[in-house]
C-alpha cells in the first residue's frame, strides 16, 4: 500500500538538551512541537522561528506528514519510506504520533526526496 504524504510549510530545528532539563516555556506556544525524553537526553523539534537554548541544534528540516490517521495494524510504513529515501542517500529524522508518522528531511534534500517518493508511487501534496 502506497500512502500520501503532505509537505508541511514550517521549517523545523531539532534540539538536544541535557537529560534533566526543564522544557522551555516557549515550546508550548509553538503551533507544532515534538518532545522526547530518554535516560540520556531531551530532544525537542520546533518550528525554526522559535528559539531555545540547547546543547546542540540541527536547523533546516522540512516535514512530510503521512496522511492519516493510520491504524496500528499497519506495518512497514516507516520502513518502506525510509528505505526508498536511504537508497537515494537521503537522511531522515522520523517521528511517530498516535495518529500518523512524520518524516523530516533536510531542506537541501527536499526536492530530491519528493522526486524519489513520487518515483516510487507515493503521492506527495505540496
């Protein structure tokens, strides 16, 4: 099953903070954000126009949303998309939510990523 992906307008930055960091309050005012905490670090993905102090940051990511909602019984969605992009040397940062998945690619690879996905029968809405 080939899916539809929708390009989001926002450009994102991925931030890394120490494991015991408080979440900066401006994160919660963002139109969209993702927070992950592990035993070693806190990762925050934010629209690029929102600035926070972080140990490291990686700007210029564009997001492709897998149009959902996706049922939990579906398998191989991220695997299929990431394999298609990896075969064309395009790195991704993947995020999953309850309803869907997001594939982030660097802004300078976006055109190539979209062309690659379309060449592999994915629909990409811009």
